[in-house]
C-alpha cells in the first residue's frame, strides 16, 4: 500500500482518481480548498478507512509523509479560472512550488497535471510534446495557460537541480460523470442545455475542433504515467486522437437526448483555440496507453449522470 496525496482531489478528475486508487488498494489523502471541488464527489469515499479528506489551499505549504503526489489543484474551465485569474496563477505556480518542496523533503514521486492549453492556438496538427506552442502571454486565458507552463518549468527545474522524481502529463479535453453543471466546458454545457430544452450555445461558427477523452481512460493514463520507468519525466499527451467539430458534438447530443433545443451562435471568446488533437505516440510507446471508450458510449454515461443531478 502506497500513501498518495491528491491535490484537487474533490474535483472532477481528482475524485475519479481517488476512487480508482482506493480500489487499487492504496491509502489516499485528498486535499482540496473546495473552490471548484465538491464534497459530494467524494462523499461515498469518506467511510473508507484508507481515505482522508483535508481542507487546505495548496498555495500554502503542507507537511506530511507520502510516497506519491498527484498535483491536480487548479480550476480547469475558463468560467472558473477567469473568475479570479490572480488566484489561478498563484495556484499553479505556488501550488507547484509547495508540492515540489514536499516531494523533495520526503523523496516522493510527483505527477503534474498539465494541459493541452500549453500549446495555445496551435500551428501544427496533431500537437506533439516537442511543440512549444503559440500562447498569448497577456490574454484572458494566460492565467491558466502560462500558469501551467510555469508549473511545467518548475517541475523540470526541481528535477534537474534537486533530483526530484517528476512526471508531467498534458491533459486534453476530458469529460464524464461529476463534471460541474455550470463549469462552462463544452460537453457539460451542451448536455445541460439539451436536457433543459434550452438553446445550445455555439461560440464562433462551430468549425473549431476538439478531441474528447472519457474520464476513465484519462485516469488510467495518469496512473500508468505515475508508475512509468524512473527517469522518464515526460511531458506526455493524454487524450484521444479522434477529432470532432463543435457543431458535430452539438448535433450528436441533441440527437442522443432527443432534445428540441436549437443551436444558436455567439462571438468566439478571445484566444479560443481553433483546434485540439493530441499525438499520443509517446504514451503508446512508454506505457502502452490509448483511450478505449468511444465518444458515443462515454456521452451516454455522462448524459445519464446529468439526468440525475439537474
């Protein structure tokens, strides 16, 4: 049994990671300040003797004995990370410093949950890990984009200077149960609007593309990366190479739900990327990972979840 700290453990991804690692027989310390995390996501785990929930903001140091750290703490949707951009970049930078300091002290392995947003609005397709990106450093998304890029920098500097055992994954669009109803991400937005019979809001003309990875596949990739060979730091893309336009997703969900919703168009937000598609050759090569859940099957599970909560 390993003792594992998960920052942001009550969030969408964090709660699934807590659940999976408990099922694998590990001891879990779930740390969250509940800014976007939700106690309901982990309520079913609270009675497990190998699970502990700690209310704490990772911009402040924390001291404990652990074997592994998954650093997931940060608002991940534009609605939430733009609500308090200074807090967002502090969470990314100071959160990385504090978790790396802990990893250094106790000689723990640490995995940084980075993002496809480090590629910005990309000029290459698909996006490979060696691509440095095209990011606006002063735009409304930069608190998140540049915060995650700075966190990656800190991970590698602690690795080179202090020999901290680090792993970096770049997460592409992920969806599934426990997404917040009002988190502003496209899958949850469309499902909630379609279930309520409201207009489906498409930003731009809907031709921009995304690659949607079901949460169970993503969690499997994170765990495989955490337990990959020593010395392999990444970064590694985790996502699905299957690409869909926003309009295709909207029409698919309207059909699956049987909704009478209309599609309406709004102005595209500043710096919204026109394309997202990962090259996952490195993940396949290093730890044999690729997503298995088809989009339609994953959407069925996600729709069923939202039918219960709204």
